[in-house]
């Protein structure tokens, strides 16, 4: 979004809004949000996703075509909790209804005492499926408001999808049970697995990058401390997301003899990849995590 002043943004949004049709236009920020909303929308509404596959929500910069999509939208679903900081100046001028999916959730609060830069909340709420069940209920409510003719369909699909998420949650507990508590130790690229760890009984040993953003930079002292923690805890794997540069995580893994394992974290895969839906993403990640940490088959 560099180089885009508020006045220029407002002009683009105003011009694009003139071409909006009567059809309800639904825009989602991330591929994960888009998949969840699409499950509820079904064939009654078309859903557009702003961020492309493998884009990092922490560092995304909007293009002129993105501004047009924002201008045309009637409803914008965002993850919220500070994930889409890039949207803030754009949303000041849009006419769309903005839905923060994390607004009603109990968020993980972080502080400098926990190694974070300043106080804040963890936006990676989708790593606990029970949070996404709350998303689903809100999505059905909002879609029913903007398109009341199909409200019953949204409620029915939300009910079915929520059940699939409860089944997913039970399946994750079953898979994780293959790991002894002593093996449930995570080292990740940045602090994105806090909700997952809290839900399924993992201990967060450390992160390669400090804080919640994949854009942060660790000091040499921080890297050395992490490598010492990995060796002392005998952690066999370092996990890195597809939206993050793996170079430093690869070095940490090499220095400690740990396996480097790639997960889907902030983005789904392409349609023909291993994680084309939110449910597929968690299933893929959980199987990789359990296998890498030594879970029994």
C-alpha cells in the first residue's frame, strides 16, 4: 500500500463504487476466512478473497485492483484482532459493512514479559476450531441480514459446517493423544500456534522470529537462546509456514539437528494442493506435527 495516500484511495473507492450492482458483494480478507464464509454462502452468494494464496497477512500491500474490490464490496469479513493492519486506511472510506470475526472471541493477550514487543492480542484464532465455529454463527447471521431471502439456507449450511468443525476438533484430540505430554513441544517460525497449544495441550518452547508478526527480526542473542532451548528440551522439529521466508528457520534447524517441517499457517494452498480448505489445512498440519514429534502410528 506504499505510495497510496488517503485522498488517492478515496478517489479510487468512490469511482469504483459507482459501478456496483444490486447483487450483494462479499469480500473476505484471507483465504482461510474466504473458505469459511464460502461454506456458509453456498451457491447463494459469490465470495471474493482479497489476499492471494501464500500471501502473508502481516505484510500484504493492497494494489489498485484490490482497492476496486474493496470499493465494490457490500460486506467485508476480516479475521480481525489486528491481523489485517494494512486494511485500516482503506476501511475509513469504504461503504461496506465490516465484520470483525474475532470481535466476540476470548483473545490470547500477550505482554513484553512473554517476549513480545509491547502488549497486544494474538490474531491467529483459526488454530482453534472452536473459534471458527463462532465465526460460522456470525457469518450466517450477517449473510441473513444482507440477503434475507436466503437466510434459512445460510443457517442450515452453518449448522452443517459447524458440525464438521466439531468433528475436526475431536479428530485433532485423537491424533494428539498419540503424543506423550513430554513430546508436545513446539518451535515455530513466529508466535502463531498459541491457540492450538492452549486447546490441545502443547508447550511453546520458542519462535524463530520474535512476536506475532512474520516481519519481525531476531537478534543474534535471541537466536542463540532459542537454539539452546531446543537442545535442552530435545525438540526434534522446527515448524515454518508457507507464507514465511524459511531461511532463518532452516539455519536454526541445521544448528540444532532438528527437522524442518513446512506447515500451512496463514494461507490455504492452491485448489490442487494439500490444504485447499480450512479443514484440510488443520488436518494436514496436525498429521505433520504429530509425525515430526514422534507420535505413534
